[in-house]
C-alpha cells in the first residue's frame, strides 16, 4: 500500500479530471475518433481529458505519439527519473492532476515515496541523492525560466552522471509537461475522491 501524501494542495492519490467544455460522447464518436482514443491511452475512452482533446483527432494523435515516445521509450533516462521530472514540473506549474498521476508512476517504478514527499513539500530542495537533486533543480529551472538555461545547468547534470541521452530525455519530459499542464489547467479541473 502506497503512503498517502497530501501537501500544499498536492496529493499522490488517484484523481479524476472534469472538463469545462463538452466532451465527445463515445456513442456518437466517429471511427477516426475511436481509433485515436484507442491509440492514445488504455483509459482514454473514459477520460474527460482525452474525450475533450479528441474533438481534434489529428492533434490528439500527434500529442499522444509524442507523449508516449518521450515518457515510455526504452533507453536513455530511467522511466522513474522521467516521472520525477514530470512531477516536479507539474508541481511548479500548479497542475494538481498531473502531479498526482506522475507521482504515482514514480512511486510504482521507484518503489518508494520519499522523493515525492519532498517534491510536494518543496521541489527546489527535493531529491534523495545528488542525482535526484540535480534532476529536480534542473526541472525547476527549465520550468520557471526556460530561456535562461545555460551550459552550467547541463554541466551540473553531467556532474551527477547523466549522459547526453538522459539529459535530452529530461528536457523532453519537462517540456512536454509545459504543454500537458497548460491543457489540464485551462480546460478543466481535478476532482478529488469523496471524503
């Protein structure tokens, strides 16, 4: 059983997401919309998020392909570390829903919650070791001031053992969450479990 974390309005519990605009009714969806939902995510047909985005199936198809390649592709940075970068980014951007989902994924992959507790408490100091601290610090910097990343920021990642492929994976995972968080934050809201 995962330890329940609630801190500064963030949580690792499973949330729902409620769209503020009309979602596609599955019974009225076109064959193309159904195909794109099936390609996108195993739960896309029951998710307000995907059922809203599928109003534009071509864009959703491209978004899902990019997201899945960035977060799940083999090689490069470990999946748990990508999830850590995504969770830090979501915490900085204030996206409670994305932070919850990716906190859970980190916990499933890393088999621990300590780093997530730290991210929710203060992402600027999060990390259980030098490598995690560097990943979190870089994720904060890239999220808050993307135009100010400099060679020293990359060198700090290299100094804790990240190679070029891992650094690129981290940049991709932080960058895709700049997009994902903005969709989530501006098209709907998280729904917490009933108490």
